[in-house]
């Protein structure tokens, strides 16, 4: 038995389009009910549950006479606009069987990557949980654009787990677990648990998902990286096995949470924030940041890329372009050219005392592995 799963107090369950639709022809009412049955059982055990649900675009295909997920953004938006209402209506009806109230929460990347929006989304979700509501969360595909989209609901679910400090993230897939090779290969073996993601670094993962979805096994492993680094365990399982898996039976693949979790601020910087530019560091600065956990000073920066304001997030890269860290910069990009390669004392003497400080303070910096 997996007691860590059956005893989890706050759970985020993500389900993909392929698990909710009937070959892309529309929502499968039985599939929705099966998910809701599992959620209701977990709540009966005392768990708080949030659902991150794909399926809005897929649900809108049949009413619009479409046979497969459209490739152009405007038609995706139209399908989502039609499908979002159908999706939440079906959830509302299904949860009503248990006397449970469901709510719709639509998020865009801005709601998670901007600190003020992040806090607002967090407060809203905590209030819904405290009222006994099951939030049904989805990316707001109707207004999403290629520039502001999460890209897949696996990452969205991981960020929601970070947002509400979940004990467990459950990714429901059309594959019942992680395998050491594509499941279609006869000699592939199921992996029951993963204690460190380095253990599976050499596994050949599948790419894009089904015709109605947008994910794949790669995005699920990326979600595991975000969740486990935040101290949240992750379970990968199938819709058919979900109820048994949540009850603690050994279905699917269990990803153990890291014991030494990063701070909420570091996690936000690493996984939720969007970089507005880059600072290119010399070898000495790279070594100092990676080995001594120090602040970044102007003397260690050789060049910059992008346009950004003080207070925005930037990537710190080595001279090969590899991102080694991310942090909140203290100066506007147009101020930096005159500062690069110079000591803070030299800058203070030449430009004024306000320039005698770090470009990125170590408390506003996180290492990117």
C-alpha cells in the first residue's frame, strides 16, 4: 500500500482530453463520472481536491463540426469558447450526485507568472477550498495566445500544486504508468516508483499525445520535476486505475517528493516566472553563484540581452548560453551597459551611491539545474 497517497490531505488531479472524450467526438459522460467518483471518495476520506481538466477544446469540436483538434489559434479559441461551458456543465451535474459544488477557474500564464496575479489566484483557490468547493481549473484557451499559453495542462497542474502547496499531484493519462521504454514495445517494463528523476534520465519518452490532446510523457516528467522540487509527490496513473490508486493501491508510478524543498519564492522564480531578458556571466561569476551562493555583481556580467525593467525576472547564463540561474534584477536594462564589468565601489564613485549594490541579490536568485 502507498500510505503517502491514501493519506494525502490536499490533492491536485489533472486529467487530459484523451481521457475525457470519446475519440475526439465530444465529452464522454461516463469518463467524467468516473473521475468525479474518485474525487468524491477522496473527499470522503478527508482530502481537499482540486481538478485541472483539459477537454474544453475537445468538447467544442463536435458542436462546431470539427473532426480533430484545429491547428490554428483562432479556431482553437473558438472551440474552447464553445467547449468550456459544456465541460463545466458536465462537471457540475456529475458532482451534484454527491452534493458537491464545483466551480470553474480559468487561468492564463499571467495569473501565475506575475507575482501580484499569483497571489490573487492563490487566495481565490484557498477560499474555494475552505468553502468545500471543488475547483475545476483549466487554461483560459478562449483568450490565450501562443505567447501567453502554458502550452500544456500538465505544467499548469504542477504550478497549481505549487500555488496551493499540495501534498500530491495526480496526472491521469491514457497510459497507466511510466515504462522504461515505449509501452508498445513488448519488452517494456513498468516503473512502480521514482525516488530521483536522475534515475530515469536515459529513458526514451513519448512525444505528443493524441489527436485531441497536446501533451505527452515528456510534459508529465516536466510536471514531476516542478512538483517534487516543491515537496509535492506525484502519481501518474490511468483513468481506469484512478480510484484504486488514490486509495493507496500500487497502481501507476509514484514520484517521491524531495525532502529538501526550495522556498516558495525560489520555486516561483524557477518554475512560474517568465524571463524578460538575459545577463551573460563570466566564468568567475558562474563559479561564485553555483558554488558559493552569492549575489551577482556588475563586475561579473559581460553582456545582456533583451529589454527589461528593475524588478523583472532575468535568466543568468554562462558564456555558452546555458541558463544557470534566474533572478530578479535591480536595474533597468538601459542602465546596465555603463555598469558591466565594473566594481560596485567604482560605480558608486562614478555614478552615485545608488549604484553600489547587487544586480541580483542572492535572496532573489535561484539556481536552475
